[in-house]
């Protein structure tokens, strides 16, 4: 399930790419690129796939990932059905040498260099750092090119000393270019459209004209997880969103998320999230 390589549309009059994105829903496939990516999800909800990590995203989330990490942001189903919904985000893409090859190797840049090296595992930017960087990215909309450059450097310096960064991956997960570009998107599309129902591996394997055994090996090789583990993570992510919305009881959420019995649901939820659904819901409601 190889991701697509994307060559980003850099301008000749800018050393990095700053882009405000507004659309009905995110439509980028599973892809990777050689640049670092800093993204603010201004107004949008859905499921993110970063390397072998799967989780929900929501308004205000901030993510920094390093080069060649395959990723995909997919909106919740209502975005594809309701044309009145809008997905808004701000992206920055920059290369390791966008300020010149030796710049981040200067002694003064030691902490920033360490930050960029660790970005190979991806960061979720939280708490005070989230608020600071979010405002900087929004302010950059009105800034002149030279001021934007200084703002990006300021963000990197700020993050290099912040304790509000949470690693996303436990080990490096990078991709290389491949002609085999469409398979991962076929699988993701199938899972996202069917996770609330019974999903059989035979159905997915047949879509790729593969035997079950071949597909299982292929999927595990490229995602580091079994197909059933991956589907379960998608379902648990959907469960967490429904728990936060507080529109259904836990039993209803179990079946709406594709689980066939409560005991199985509770076991998988606690294994992935660390607490039982009721405790997760109570924690969220107490701070909402």
C-alpha cells in the first residue's frame, strides 16, 4: 500500500510554502513529500492517518511532521454529504535547507536542529504551544513575505524549547516513491465507507485482485499492523468522537461504530484508549 509522492507547488519568490486551504472536504490521498509539514486544522473534523498512527482530528489541532512520512486527513462522512460544511486549514511546507544548507547546523540553531530531527516521529502541538503557534499562523495571512519568513523561524525556535509537544509515532515510518500508488487509497476508502458494518478481509483483498494471504502480508508489511487491528483503530476513533458529542448512550455507540457486542467493544476500547468508555466520556465532559 504505497503512498503517492507529491511534488509541492513552491513559488519562485518564496523559500517555503504557506497556504490557507478552504474546501468542502479534504481530498488529498495517502501521500508523502520531501518537505516538513506544519498544519493547523482551523475548522474541520475527521480521521488522520500518519505513518502507522490513526486518530481523530478536530478544530484547532496542530501537527508537525518530518519529510517522507506518509499521511492522510479524511473528513467525517457528513462533510461529503452536506455541501454547507467547510474544511479550513493552514499549511506550511519547508525543506531542511530553506534558509541555506548550513543554517540549522549553526551552534545557535542546535535546539531547532534537534526539533527537526525528532519531527521524523511527528509532533502533536498542544496546550500553550498550540495557542501560540495557532495565532502566529493566522497572523501570517496578512504578513509580507519577509515577515512570514521571520514568523516561521520564530515558530521553530519557540517549539524547540516547548514541553507541549507529544510524539505521534513510536518509530520512524518513511516512504519512498513507487508506481504502486492507488492501493492504499482503495483500502482506506473501503474502510471509511464500511467501518460501521461488518468488514471482511476477503472483500478488500478481492478489490486489489489479491488472495487473502497475499493481502494480509502486504498490508502488514506496509502498515506494521494487521488489517483487523487497523479497522479496530478506525472504529475506536469514531467511538471517541461519538462519546464527545454526547448524543448516544454507550451501547448505541458500540453498534454505530461497527462492534458486534459490548464486551468486545469495551476490551478494544480500554486497550487502545487506556480507560473504559464511560470514564473517557466523563473526563471530556468535565473539561468541555
